[in-house]
C-alpha cells in the first residue's frame, strides 16, 4: 500500500537500511562453512559485529515509536484504540515470523515458535504500551528494573534439574523455561533452547526502551549539536557500563544479557549520532540512497529475502556432474566458487543477494510504495 510521508528522521531510515542490509548479509552466505569471522555470531559469550545487528534493529524500533506515537499521546488520543492498533501490528509481525518458520512444508508439530520477527512483534507491543503510559523518567526506571531483574533471575535462581544458577548453553534458566514451555518448537540447531526465547525477551524490551529514550532526546528542543553530543556521550557511557557488567554477567546475544543490552545500545546510540550528524545536520546525503531504499521497506525485504533463500534450496537442478543439487548450490558453485577462493566466493554471494534485493526495493521506492504492517 502507498502511504503519505509524515514526520521522518532521514538518518533513522538510513540506519534502519544499513541494519537490514547487514541482516541479509549475515543470513545469506554462499556457504555456512566458509564465513569471515566478523560475519559469524560469537560462539557463546562475547560480541562480534554480527551480534550488533538485531539489537540495533530493536533500538531503531524504539526511536521510531517516539516519532509515530508522540503526537497521538500528547493530544490525548483514545489509548484503548491505540493499544488495539499496536497489538494488531505486533501480532502481524509475529504471524509473519511464524509463516517464515513454517514455509514451505508447514509442519506445525515441529514449527519453531520463537524467531526474529516474533521477538520484534512482542517487544514492539510491550515497549509501545510502556511509552503510552510512562514519561521519560519512568521509562528509565522500568529499563533499569528489567535489566536488574533479568540479571538477578539468571544469576541467582537455581535451575530445576540442575540445582544451581548458571549461564551455560543448555542448563541456564532461560533454556530450562524454553524447553519446559516450547519443547519441540525451538531452534532446530539446538532443539532445547532458543536464542529468541521467552525469558530473554524481557531484556530485549530494554533494547527498544533505549531507543525510545534516544527518540526523546532527538525530539527535544535542544540544538542539533547538543542532541548529537548527548547521543554520543551517553552511548559511550552505556558501552562502558555494559563492559563493566560483562565482568560478572557476560555479554551474550543468545541470552540477551543485561550487559549486552547496555553495550549494544550504547553502540547504537553512537552510530545513530554519526548518522544524524552527517545526514540531518551536515546534509551529506550523496551516499544514502541505497540504504534509504532498504530502510523504507525494511520488514518487506527481510521477509521476502528470507522466503526466497529457502526457495533456492528447494528447487532442484542437475549439475554438470549429473547430480541433483539445489538451485542455490548450482548458482553458487558455477557463478562464484568456480573462480574465487571459498571465503571470497561466500561473501560475494551474500553481497550479490543484497544488490539483487536492492534492485527490487528500488522499484517499490520509485513508485512510492512503502509496505507497512
């Protein structure tokens, strides 16, 4: 559907576009066995550039909430109607995530229930409702409470069947709860826990609340230099706090630890500060169009590119050796691996996939078609 442009922050669209392009890059290597280390998730504790992408997107969701809901909140629009609309949008995201997980075989007995879009939908609902009913100071208190609560629960509550609190992959409290409530419907790579699980969604809400706080600052009446400095300085402070907390509650994406929320949220603030300064303040825009195109249809390109990636594995063709292989394997082997070293071939496949989808999104952008849930 076509929508009219409302108040927008151009740097936020670009930040969103860069983040979605990063998601597609790391989700679509030519081969999962040949990936440059920065494009891999940390094995457990720690943080790679790839581990920044999802929290950056949740942070962006928070900033966007302030721009989409502030005026309606200030003029006293019916909160019940707003909440119904919020829940509808969150539910659509959740259902889109379930569809992606089920496609193309739709085996509901083993359907993975958690997932990226599912978490975005749930977090969007909770963060939006908090924004509607709380002021900035209260939101900071709620954020602090969520992070401290999650740290205390994960660090001190004994895990049933294990007998002690721990942060190991399969024996921590979050994994226990996932397996208790969602057994058989978890990430296929683990089967007994999920990186977008139930308990770890609590601190993920904090990542979006940090974005809401940043949105408050950007919408304030301060001058642009002051806004940029505030984002930059607080971003560095949050990174430092996250790094300190890492000493006894390690930075970990799969657990979405409280230190991870602060560390990645701080980096997101710094990145947004740079984008805001370069694009909205200094007006240096010659480079932004591809990312703006991605950012204006972010969920659309993430959803469709994910479906196509699955489809490329399903279509079978005959290789030069007479073997039946997936269309993905055939194209990757003949167009990339045939003349490049494995690591570079794998990376170039992912980059080509990004460019392919950029072309499709550019068509939508040129026709002013922006698909929103």
